[in-house]
C-alpha cells in the first residue's frame, strides 16, 4: 500500500527449511522463479531468501518504512497461496489493525448531502440540449 505515494514495504524475508515437508511449497515457489518476478516488479523492496534450521516451519516476514513488521506462517502452503500472502504483505501498510469500539460519527455534514429514496434517478430520463454560441 502506498502512503503519500510511497510504497511502505521495504524488506521481504522468506524463511524456509531445505528438507522439511512443510516447506515444500516454498521450495517450489523459489524454484519456479516467482520470487525473481516479484523482485523485478517491485525494485524498491529488498527480497531476502534465507534457509533456516530443519524442523522449523516456513514463514514470510515483511518489514515496513514505519518500523512495523508483519509475519505470515506459510506452513504447507502451495506456491499460489504463498504468492497471495506476499501480495498481501506488499499491499498492506504495516500498521496494526484497530477495532472501532463505538460507531464513527462525523460532526461535519456530507458535501453531497444526505441520501433519501426520492433521489433514486436510475429510471429518470433527462432532456439534454447542447447550445452552441
């Protein structure tokens, strides 16, 4: 996600095991060249592929400009699901999700006005004339 025109994802790390069965999808994803395509399409993102110790599950970690980081476990994911997880990290801002406890009420009225059922103009026809000077 871009904030003020700046992509927020700065570093993408892909951790996997070279021998674990739960990392099979990650190994297929890497060998298929999808990582290289992502790195070429997003030149501002540093992509790091890092093998881990055997017996640990694979995960993808995104680090953002704001200092936040998000981590997604990709245990037993297919390459398609891993690509979707990487796209989700690329499209997020890195900020934590906040739940609104109360309804959001604006003190400023809408510029467009309040909607009423009488404003439904889908079935209306308008007589438009072009006047030339």
